[in-house]
């Protein structure tokens, strides 16, 4: 039985005949649903964790230049102040540094209190070294406590970029932070929620 001209269907395979190799077009068509699912899962994961990564420059806001002397936050303190090792204030704005987590000032044990003090002092020291800039993802995300999530960096005199998150991990006792739940800072701690 002959096939009509222009038909895309192949004649049935005879028993014992080797299976023809799959064309790239057919392979793409068969894997397209899986690729779509992977892409959607990746996009939803990234957008669910706005503080987890630094996006490429074209997906960031214009840099905001900050210059001031930072004190510790408290009653009667200045316009610029440091709350803890990963959060500071500029006026009424609360800024959370993207990509790091530090011990809480309201510590659960003496070791955490000591770590929190060290990290807070380190953040204050870095911020007071001179002007720096902040950027955000273009959708300007905030965390569940209303803090603005910002990428903080300084362009040094030699044109080198000094990222606050990197410096705090190297010098300020911070650890990587991808959002959500992390282990505590006290030995033997289970999972504790961090801010």
C-alpha cells in the first residue's frame, strides 16, 4: 500500500528492523514539556528568595550613593545607624544586606551574643569607611519584616568592587544566607528562624 505524496508518516517498522535514529527536532518536541517545567521551577525559586543572589547589572536598580556616619541604633541615635550584623537604618528605612546572615543581637546564649556584637561592630566599621552604593533587584523586593533587600558595595580607589556581603563573610562572622530557616548560633541548637 503506497502512501499519499507529501505524507509525513513513515511506513510501519518490520520486525527485526533497527529503530531509526531520533531527529533533533523530534527530541526537542519530546523534551519541551520537561524544559518548561524546569524553567518555571527555577524562576519561581529565584523570585521566592529575593535576597538569595545578586542579579546581573541590567536587572538591578540604579545605584543609590550613601555617605554618612553610622552609629548603633537606639533611642536618640542618628539618621544612619546599625541594628545588627546584617541590617542597618537610613532614617526610617530598614536595609537588609543581601546574601548574608549574622547572629541576632537578642541572643539565645552567650556565644551568640558575642558573635552578634562582633558582626555588628564589623558592619558599622565597613559602612563608616566612606561612601558606598546600594542597588536592588529591579522589582525592589522587601523581606517578610518589611526590610528593603539591598546589594551593598563600594568602588575602591583602585576601581576594585568591594561587596559588603563578601567582606562580612571573610571578616565579620557572617554566613551565606538564601532565606528561610537556618541553624542557630548556639552549640546544640536545632533549627531557628533568623531575621
